[in-house]
C-alpha cells in the first residue's frame, strides 16, 4: 500500500517536439526560432487564409490585429526515439550544433506540423534557372484549376474583400473584451456554418451558382480554364483575394499546358513554347506524407516511418497503434479543412492533458492505442467521407496527390463534431499498463488530499 492520498499525482517528464502554435498550447524545436509554419514560410506578403481574429489562441485573443488577414530548447533535432517497455519511457537521441546526446520522457508529443517541409516540383532543369530581381509581366502556370471562394468568415465583414481595421476599431477591441469576443464569435460562427456546403448534395447547387465567372469579368475563355469540374472542397478552397481579378489585367497571363522542362532562362511547355521569365516561383506545396522526420520505434520494434510508408492511419488524429504514451497534434485526418485550426489545437491539447492527468494520478506506466480501435475509426470515417466534397474526383494533397486515394489530411466531419469527439478520452480504446500488479494502487490510503490540510472544509460538497 502507498501511504498517500487518492489520485496523488506523480511527476512525469513530457517532451513535446516542436515549438509552434501546437506546442505552445502545452520541447524541443528544430529551428532556431519559434513559429513553425509561420517561421519557414516568409515570402513577401505571406498571409493566412483564415481570419486573423480566429487564427489566435482561444484563451488569448489579440485586440490589435491590423487587418482581417493578418521551457523550450531551440535548434535541437530529435534523430531517434525508441520506447523502453521495461522502464515505460521513451529514450531519445538529440542533435544540437553537431553534438549528439541522450534524453528521455514518460510521454512523447509530436507537434512538428505538416506544412513545413517544402516539396520542390520534379521538373527537369529546375535548378539551372537563373533568376533576376524585377519583372513587369506575371504568368501563372497551373496543373489544375481550383475553386476560389469568398473570404473565410466574410459574413462578419460584409462585402469588403479584405477589411483593414481602423485605429478606432482596434481601440474598441483593446478596451472592450465583450465586443472583441462578439466579433470573433461572428466570424467563427460563419466559419463553422460553412460546413453545411461540404456535403456532396449541397455542393452541386453551390458549384452551379459560384460567382467565379463574374469575378473574371465575364471572360468565358478564362472561366473555362479556371473553373474546376469537381466539387468545391475536393482541393482546399482558397479565398485568393484578388487572384481572379488579376487575370483581367493586361500584365497577367495564364498557361495551362503541362511543363516539359526548365532551361536557364525559360519554362518550356509540352507544346514547345518557351516562356521566358526573370523569376520562377514554385508554389507546389509540401511533403504531407505524415511520416516523422526521424525513426520512432514502438513496442514491436516497428518504425513509424515504415508503418506509414504506404498509408497513414491514426486515431482521431491524436494516437496511433502500439505507440505507447505517444500523442500527436495534426496527425492524419486532422481538422484542417473546416473551422478554426487554432481552436482545434487547443481542444487537442486538452485531450492530451487528460491523458497526462490520468497517467499521473492512476499509477499508470504507459498507455497504448489498440489497433482494432484504429481500424474501426478509419473504416467508419471513410464511410462518412464518401458523402463529403473532400473525397471528390480530383488530384489533391488531401489524398496524397492521388485522384482515388484515401483522404488522410482532413477530419471526417465538422469542426464542432471534432470538438465533441475529443472532449473526453476513451480509455476503452487503449491498453493501459500499470506500474503495479494491482491496478488500484492509485487509491493510496483511501483518503483524499484535502483531509490532510489543516483547517480545510471537509463538507465542501454541500455548497455545490
């Protein structure tokens, strides 16, 4: 018997890999500064396609956004992680400025993100191109068109394409938290409500009545080339403020012929045309395979990189089979296609926090997600996804750049549905291994901590 109060918490060592927004909700960071996606993507005029007032920590709103779209160790690279079943800990190898050393933790949390590993296009001659610093003509070469939608959350700002906040509005937001939260709520409400159009049944009407043709100045040739023939949402819908309107300018042109190769001065398309440019910008995306950058070795000595080589399967998307006491922000089927990712990250942090509390207060050595639960979660999720536009007939990074692949990048449901699913942990979906042969040792002396405090109110429950 342990001479301690019921649910007496033991100290745990938790290592979080990453120091961007996910990890800040809760650490090792590979880069020299914090920021994650916002750190590695710094090209001119880079911005987020989610409204600034809902792209913020839910617990720390920023009243000073100028526009609508507006214990950490850095420079450490985890090169290997392997679970020790006997000790119930993760053994880590880290590299810092050329030096490799060891560390350990009871719980390992991956917050490495999914839009930070650039993926250059595989075009012959790309590295041979010699760029200049100025240009007077812009040409957009596209493989496939995409749906350009109204601004996300635009219902809260009316007809203005991109709202810039006045000094007076910023002052009101700083001094009146109720008005700030009311405004944020209006934007978030509009964003959550938008899930209604993601069903394939709703999308057919939305697609037919889409205003892209009007934004192209009624140019039928451009509209034909730029309007997709698949559902809105099959690829990530893009607000693209001013993108369509730019094609009505004489200095902007569109090329849809496939690229053959790149020379030192031009892009050559399959039809033999040489398009001479001063600068080539590759906007071809990221490696979104979900495979971790280093070996993560589980109970069966399986490397997560190998397990996810062909297909990424996870559980809601915070855990994966046989990876003991291992949790993920933004794993496969994360809630990135709808609602506010910032809110979802805070919900995931609370979910992980519940497990940390349970492991700490119930004398648990480690927890491991059951493979059968992962299988059932994904089978059911795929059935739901068949009704949604994200599974439409297009090639998309949502489906690992395949037309007929599984959707692994987007949650199979609404943002509010995700919140309810992760609101409470389901221990029945996990295998729990205790530190003692008796799983109830956490009861200690079967007295509560409050009973040991001098002067404590031992009838506190009558006041509720």
